[in-house]
C-alpha cells in the first residue's frame, strides 16, 4: 500500500466541494465515467446556481434530469437526488455536515437511512467529506483486494472490513485513492499491465499467473 501511495500521490477530488456536493457527485458517478460525472455536476450548477438540499428538494425530477443528462441514467438518478435532498432538508436542516459530526458508525447509519444511499456512497461521503476512517470499495478496489488475496468474497462489507483491518485509519483515504488510480492505470480487469506494476512481487494473483506461464513453458519445452 505504501508503494502505491508513493506511486500515485493523492489527488483529492473532493477539495473545495461541500459535503452535499460530494454526496451528489457520488450518486452521479454510478455507472459512468469521471468526466461525465463532472459534467453532470456542472450541469446542476449551471441550471440551479447552487447545489444545495433546499434548492434540489424543491426542483422537479425533469429539471434535475435535464441538468445531469451527461452523467447517464438521468431518469433514475434525478428522483434519487431529489429524494436525498428532501430528506436532508427535512431531517437534518439541510446540512449533511450535521450527519458527519456524529461518530463514524452513527454517521454511516444516518447516511444509509437516506433514500437511495447504499454503503459505498455512505463510505465515500464519510471519507472524502467528513474525514472519517472508512475505506470505500469501488470496482477497482474490490478487484485489487481479491488479487492480493485480502479477501475472496465479492461482498462489499467483507471487502471493506478486510481492508480496514489491514490499514491504519489515517491512511485509508489516501490508500483508497491510490488503489483506484492503480486499478485504472495498471491493474485493469482485462489485460492488466503486470510487467509495469510496482507491487507485482507481492501480488498473489501475479504469482499465480507467472507460475501458470512457467508451467506451460516447461510443458511446451518437454513436448
């Protein structure tokens, strides 16, 4: 992990964003690219001036969908964003920060009680906007954790727990971002660039692949 942290210096995408913007951004990021998620967020700013629970709670689903269409699945994401905004406005006086002031587990439960907010979205908001020691798990993080034999399960909570057991609380945010960067750059789902990987000597998956290749080469030589 420390090697990855040095290889991929932390780029905090949430810098300068409000906690609610981080939450909306995380919802927009589902099933799309970073570029499209950012375009969706800018679409909201252009359409509404500000991205706040009060404003979006009072907006129509069609208005929100038109603003975020770049992010994809706008018809599904728009009502979810509006319901989240309405819930925060009514239950938390429009301030996600009030949730983030709670202890980690209580804050996580409160976020997951919002309509349409699951464990990954909650953990991202906790880590990126609240400084809580959670380890969010996206597809890149999950793939690398399995390749490193940290866990065999594909269950979100199992992977998160395994990573949190192995990481110091103060390092989880930077290591989470480093794993995502590594998954995008080298440790891809298809055609991973293992020869360029700075941690391949410690990777269980790479060792298995290398051993299979050696076995095939030996068999080919004998044949």
